[in-house]
C-alpha cells in the first residue's frame, strides 16, 4: 500500500509536469537568462554522491526501516497534501515555469498569490514535503538518502532563483521577501515568538 501511494503521487506530479511542458511548448516564448552558473554541477554531484551513499549503505539502512503506523500514517497524509500543494503551485505558475533556476520566460510576472502567498518557492516546498512524506510512508530507512539528495539539489536552486528574482523585480521582490517566507510556512512566526 505504501509503495503504491508513493508511486501514484509521484506519477501524478510527473504527468502534471509533462502536460505543462507540452502545453507550454504549443506557444513557445523566448527565454531570458540572467547570470551564469545554474549550479547544475552541484546538483549532479549531489545526486551521484547520494546514489553512492545509498548503494553503499543500503544494507545498513534497511536495518533502520521502521514500518510503524505512527510513522507511516503522517507520511501518507504529508505525501498527499504535499502532492496537491505542488500541483497547485505548478498549475498556478503555468507557462512561466522554467526547468532552469536562472532562466525566466519572456513576459514573466512575479507570482505572489495562491500558493505563492504561503511560501516564495511553493513547488520546492511541495517537493520536499513529498520527499519527507515518501520517506515516512516507506518506513524511513533506505529512502532517507533520497531525502538528503533531494534537499541538497533544491538547496542549490533556491539561491539562484532568489538572485534572479531580486535582479528582475528589485522593489517588488524585496517587499515580497519581507512578507512571505522562503520555504517553510509559519517559520517566521516561530522565530518571532522566541
């Protein structure tokens, strides 16, 4: 059951991305690139390192797998909620989405509503939630390495996108940054209470 739920959620996201890419390709727009160095080398390196760690430690990680309901149930809830949030963010961004963190579509508009009013990077928030939900749902253990790799990959993309947005929308993005958290909703409220 856990494996099926994981595959279904990830497949829905992949299909959404594929349909979005096909839809976006029907009306091609020119791309505007800002700056250089997308961090691709870091992402590829972290994926390779993660896969190596996973391969070398898979047997040991299997011993840490825990399929307790109190771990798997929150994992399922998180996976489903994060999948819905990810799709909402991707659909809301529409044709302005780009696969590269340092490229904007021509005519790009800064999104600050819908999921973008909850976090500045709702797609990444959703993907991280999906990774964490998948790890919990599948009993921690071997899938934990995937969470580490996914986190590293996304962590290399966020600063690149932040710089691009600050450069493209200097005043508007500065105000937006003050109002909306980068990745984790409600994190600022926790900091203020201390």
